[in-house]
């Protein structure tokens, strides 16, 4: 009962961000050993954040056959059409996404809408989900 109450309490106060969506595109890569990983991103903040997170999780960030692509979209900056802003549901401020490739073949993808400011912790959720889902060996 205590655990159920705690979980409900956490969902009420921590559930402001969007739902995390993940997809394993190549199930043969579950449990794979990744000796090093290359980071690509659509902006400097995403690249710096993902590199930092991967290094904190003891990954070697270098040129590799494994490439992690990170993307951040700021909905407030991306949509400038007044008609779209009126007719659309802008309950989120942006989107963060990652895709893991091995030799140009997509292995995994994850994305999440969010509210508030962009921050490194948003990418950390995606990366932690990827490590768990793929059971990655370092």
C-alpha cells in the first residue's frame, strides 16, 4: 500500500513531462558490447549534453561504428505560423530524441516531448532507457 501511494504521488508531481516512447529496431543487438560510441547532434547543446551523459556512464566517446544521434526541437522557435499556433495543442515546449545506429543501420530510437526548459536530464532519461532496453555491455 505504501509503495502504491508513493508511486501515485511521484506520478502526480513528476509526470509533467511527456511520455517516453522507445523502439528497438534490431533485436539482434540486445546485449551488445559497445567499446566506443560516436555522438552526432543537431545543435551544440544536445551534443554536449549527450557526450557528458555517455562519459558519466563510462562509455568511450570517439569515432566508432556505433553512432548515437541526438536531436532537440524547440516548438516555440520552430512554429512561427500564427494559424498553426491557434489551432494546435501546444501543451509541450519541445522534443528530445535519440537514435542509435550501427554502420548506418538503425538499432534503437527514443523520444519524448517535454515542458519547461531544455536540460541535460531530458537526454539522460532517453539514454538510460536505451541502456536498459538494449542491455548494453560497456
